C-alpha cells in the first residue's frame, strides 16, 4: 500500500507538470507584446501610473 | 515558481519606475500562464481576452503593490474579469458548440500509464479541462497553469481556500481519469505542494 501511495503521489506531480506544460504551450505572439508595451508607454507618459492603490490592487503578503 | 517570481518581481518594480524593457520582461514571464488559464475558460478567444487584460494591466500598473507572486494573482484577477465579460457578451450572441465535437473525435486513452502521461497535447489538455465543472477547471488552471498558491487562487476566485483546495483536487482527479492514468486517483493532499 505504501508503494502504491508513492506512485500515486509521483504520478500526480507528473500530471501537473505535463498539464501545465501543455496548457502554457505555444509561441508568444510578438504583436501581442508590442500592443501591451505600447499601452504601457502611453499610460506611463500620461501619468496614469501615479494612480492610488485600491484594495483589489494590494497583493502584499501578510 | 520561486526563481521566476523573483525575476518577475524585479521586472514589475522596474516597469513601475517607467522601464519599458522591464515591462516587456514581465509580459513574457506572465503571458504563457495567463494565456493557458484563459484558453481553459474561453477557448479560442483567449488571445483576444488576454489582449484586453494587458491593456488594463498596462494602464493600472502603478496601482499594483506586491511581489512577483502577487503580480500573478493581480493579473489573473484582471484576466478573469475580462473573460467573464466576454462570456456574458457571448450569451447574448449564441455560438455553435464546436468544442464538444472535437472531444468526440479525440482518440481514447492510451493503453499504458506511461503513454497516457507522455502524450498530452494542448488540444487534449484543453478538451479534458472543458469536461470539468467550471469551479474545478478554474481551480486547477489557477493553481497549476498560472502557478498561484492556495490563498492567491482563493482570492482570485472570491472563495474560501478550503473550497478551492477541494475543487483543485477533484479537478486533478478528473483530469487523471480522463487520461486513463492509473494510480493518480488517490486523494493525496500533498500533490499540490500544500503546506497548510
């Protein structure tokens, strides 16, 4: 029973790794990155990055 | 995720100081997991929804406070809201259920455990996720694909950590059954690296 439990544990981790890899697979679209960086630049230059932190934006630990 | 999260934390800090290259680094570190998560809940429209999410992330970047792991949680929350908006709009304009047909055309589980665990394409992983109840699918996607810990996943979903933990375990068991993998169906609370 002990060995079977260990196999299940290992298989569970393998499943997670394979699943994560399969779902994250794919080449990133350079156009998508360009659009995001353009939006970042626009927001930065417009001074939008000085906005206050709302509760939903605060992800500090503890 | 620890090494990546340190790198991600530094990229976010740089981006918040106005460094464009740092923002691009943050994008590359976050986008694979974010896209994988969105594929699981909106399928083919994932890239469009991710694009909407990044506009909001880029705009509200200055508001964010936290480290790399926190940034993954914050961006996942934004992406989730965009996905739910997308799904709500879709209900107004009904679309053909093509995914069910794709699932029916997939080959059955392989005969051996090794083969079942080795041959896991994106298409198959996606089809399996879509067979799960939505709460289980989201819990698994946030924990395993985005890489959030239990409390962060619970915060993104607006649920109790215990409920999310249960949903994730059930979801993983459902995926394992779908793959036909033996020995993975044990109810092992350590599988997700839980410390609590």
